[in-house]
């Protein structure tokens, strides 16, 4: 079972995105890469920030994984939050669109574009919740 947020977890997530017929439908016209920036929480087992790339394109994910900061800054969107908030999204405790609007998830990029794809965004969270995952603060 892959640990969040690792390369192995992001690859399993990408596979799950590409297997989702619902995501393919909801995001059929989406174009844009997204960085999921997981901010460190050393007390919860994550010592440094992790940046995961999702190269989302027309209802699928063309690739991605853990990237360095220079690659992360060139992405169309960066969604940042502490590790525990991302854990809440994956577990279904924090709905991502609500988190964006409330500022619990911070975004760099065109928030209006993301909000035009609410179902796609919600489906990405649903998919993440179905990836078999271990968390560093639960090991």
C-alpha cells in the first residue's frame, strides 16, 4: 500500500485517474497541469514539502509524479495545503471545492477555471480516496 505523499502514491493515483470514466466525462475539455503541494508537518511525519505533478489533459492524466520546486513553479496551477488538510481531502473529510473557496486549500492559478470544473475536481478527490494509502502519522 503506497504511502502518501510518495512517488509510488502519485503513480497509483495517476493510474486511478486514467481508469475513471466519470473523470474522463467531467474533465473532457480540461487542459492544465496541477501541482499538489503538500506542506511539511514534521510532528505528523512529513519533514519537508512535497510537490506532486498531475499533467491533466482532456479527462486523463498524461503523467506526473514528485517534482522539484522549479518544475512546480511552472505549472498552470499550484494547490497548497498542510499535510493534514490533504489527508482530510483524501479521507473525504474536506470537500476540495469548499476547501478552495474557504482558503483551506490555497491556489495559484485561475480559480474561476477550476470552479467551472467542480465535478471534475470533486471526482479527483473521490479517486484519491480510493487509492490504497498509508499515512506517515499512522504507521
